[in-house]
C-alpha cells in the first residue's frame, strides 16, 4: 500500500491512469468471477435443474459489472488517494456499500450456485437460508439498520481513523461494506432464495427511508462544524488540493448525491419486480376463473344433454376466489 505522503497531487485522470493493488479484493473478485462463469457454462450445457434454459445474460453482466466496480473502486485512483482525501473515501463508501452489492445481488449468484449443486446440496442450502440466523438478518428492519448504521458508526467513532492508519482496517473497509450491502439488497430484490419473502412494496418504502438517512448524514458532514479525523489529515501536510473543511464539504455532497443516484436504479428494479409479479398473479387468477367457468359450462351442457335442469344461481366469482373470499365470508 502506497504511503499517503508519497502520492502526487490529485487529478481527474487518476481515475483511469493511476492504479494500486488491493490484494484481497483482486483475489476474491477473480475467484468469484471464475466460479460464476463456470456456473453459467454449466447452466448453458445442462439447461438448468428445472429446465429453464441458459442463464440470463443480463444477470451475468450485472454480477461481473459489480466485481469490476469493486476492483476499480479499490485499485484505481480512488484507491490510491483513499487515505489522502476525505472525498475519495466518501465516494468509496457509497460505491462499496450500495452500488457493488446491488450489482452482485442482481446477478442472483445464490440461485446459480443452487442450480449447480446436487439435489442433496441444494436441499442443505435452502435449509440454511430458511434457518433462524437468515430470518433475522433478512428481516426488513434488521437489514435496513445494517445499511444505514455503518456510515454513522464509521464517521463518528474511532473506526474511521482505523481504516486510515491500519492496513487491516483498510482492507476490512473494502470487504465488510460489500458484505453488509449484500445483506440489504439480497432480501430486498428477492431474485435469490430468501428466508422469508416480504412484500416488495416494503422495499420501496425502505428505499425512501434510506434516502432520508443519507441526507441526514450528509447534512451533518456539511454543516456540523467538525472535521472528521482532523489530526490525521492535518498530519499529511499536503500542499495541494482543497482545505480539510472544503474536502469534507465535497465528500458530504458526494455521499448525498451518489447515494440518491445509486438508489434510483434499485428503486426501478423493485418497481419492475412489482409489475412482473402483479402480472403473474393476475394471469394466475384469470386462469383459475376461466377454469371454473369452463367447468360450469361443461356441467350445464351435460345437464342439457341428459334432460335435467341446468345449474341455477351461480355464485359470484369473488366468493370462490382464494384471494378475496375471506373478505366476504366465503
């Protein structure tokens, strides 16, 4: 890891032409990419355990895109200046906590893993996902706290200083935030098996709650009158770039704006899931009603052919619909 004092003045092109190495992220990303692509190839060859055909290309693109953003966030200019500028660290926070895990979750890696496992392994995986620990971690309130609490704990406890001065703390910053984000986006998107399927509308409401907490954190950083980790940043004695207060002001805005921008595609994904699920439920209800009407028509035709009375007084359909009859005493 490059010492902060040895980094040249920051420039926009550093995001593309300045690189450093984060061994843990690079190695883990390579392993995950290799495993995921192996699963995709197996799915293409076998057609899937349920005969669903090849793995959707957009899921592969989302997962690999998430890994690419993860590597870029920690190994590009953002990684080179992460311990020098508050703004770089703030951008990393949003990308690692929100964008990277959202893209990984959109890739549905657990479903791909379950498809590659034998029947016994698939059953054990589903049993683990339905266990008490999974139910607690995926409960909406718990997963929401796991997303909104880390930035507050990071900036207003000694943890932030540890990520700047301790190499292990810095590596933990790169890894733990992604894991925490996955615990939020996995049960909210519900593309992978979850311990309990909660209504997707809850995810929409939680998204707005998350936006409020992001805004509150940004406002505290912007106007709180306290420079985070001031002794550390002042000790770098850099003679270029913004002042410490200005650097934190820009970083606070980055958290606010980037947090909202990253939340937008997640909200769109949730709304799309709501529409698709609603159409499927409507189609199922229509098919059930058509089957009932067809059975009644057949019964009436049979009665006419036999010279008996046709059925009289058809009940209203909503009294027999499983989703509605309880409201009318059916």
